[in-house]
C-alpha cells in the first residue's frame, strides 16, 4: 500500500519517543509490531511511504494508527510562520512526526517500563516480555517471526521474580498491578480515551507507579489526548534553556502534544541524540 503525504516521516516517528516497537531494517525501512500484526514501512521518497499491507488492512487499521485523517501541515505551517524561533526550527526539523493512535494498554505498560531508562533499554525490556509472555507469530508476507504484546491476564499473573529476571527491576510490581487493573476492569482505558485528558491523567495516577510524567505520556500516546504535554528531562531542558521556564502549553490548546513532540525531537537532535 502506497501513501503520499508531505508530513509523514517514518524515521522521525520512530525516533520521537512515542513508540518502542518500530525498528530500523535499513536506512529508510522500518518494521513495526502493533495490534498483534507485523508490517514493514519504507520511505521510498520524501513524501511517499510504502506499507506492506493490503488496502483493506490499511483502511481498517493503519490509516487510523498513523493518524492520517489529521492535517499536520496546518500545524507546521502555523508554527514555521510564527514568531517563536525555537518552535519554528523544531516544527521544520520534525515536520514528518505524527501522534500515533496506539493500543492504550500496551502504551500503559510500555511507559511504566520507560521510567528512568533510555530508549534502547526500554525497547530491549519490551521485546523480552513479549518473547516470554506474548504469542509467537509469523508474518504471511515477509515470513518474519515476531511476538505480540502480552495480554493483560498474562502479565497480571506473572511472578515478580520472573519479571525481575527480564531486567525490569522495581517496575515488576507496577507492571503486574497495572495489568491486573486492566484485566479485572478496575480501569477502563476505552472510557479514558473517550473522556478528557485531565480525567485520564487523574485516573492513571491512581495506579501505583504512575506519576504525572508517565500519566501524560500514556494520555498523549495511548489515549490520543493531543492536549497532553509530557515533561521529561529533555523537555525540562527545552523549557529552561529556551523559555526560562515561562512556556505555557495552554496557548496551543488542542494540539500541545504535537508541539511537545516537535520540541522533544529537535532538542535531542541539537544534543546529538537520536
């Protein structure tokens, strides 16, 4: 399936910190495991993407997953013609980033794992739990063997020592608790998705091991509340160095999360981190 879109760059999305199961195969080609499926995505030209799926599968899953009904161009144009010099540069540099519509439960567990870890370490931990607790599958097109993300009941019934052996450290208890909350319907992620960002953050923070930053990441990347504005160490650096801690995300109400992604991606580039 071939998609033409000026604001759809696979490398930028893969390196934007929002997803941990999109990995490079070559310079312009990436693999992705999501919704129990495996696809390969290639940037054949600056504005052309090829996805290894049928048109029907694209319409059912990947069009929404990549948020292709949303016009990111209007945001980029607004920022690059504005007066904020840092945002002008950030939006121009990361103009191909899109906020993925990921599985809320997978995002919940993934960002619990992400605490105090760098991205390569997070990815390695997630692949380990997928191999142990997920389902082994083989892609019909490429023949690639992959592992699905573990179902809530699988992680809910995991032993802490088993998870700790997978180098999850103190997060083992948090992962089991969050998975149990989902498995037993103590938390309704679909309801949070359809509600407000503020309600989602407050509910997520009631789960042991989830603080403000992780709750905002889950709200943005798992529930698609694009008014969320997660602040990690990189964002603190942006806000301190370029805005003297006086930046107000509310001035970008309704798309502050997109602003956050441009900022995050650009500051890491400035400091030579991909």
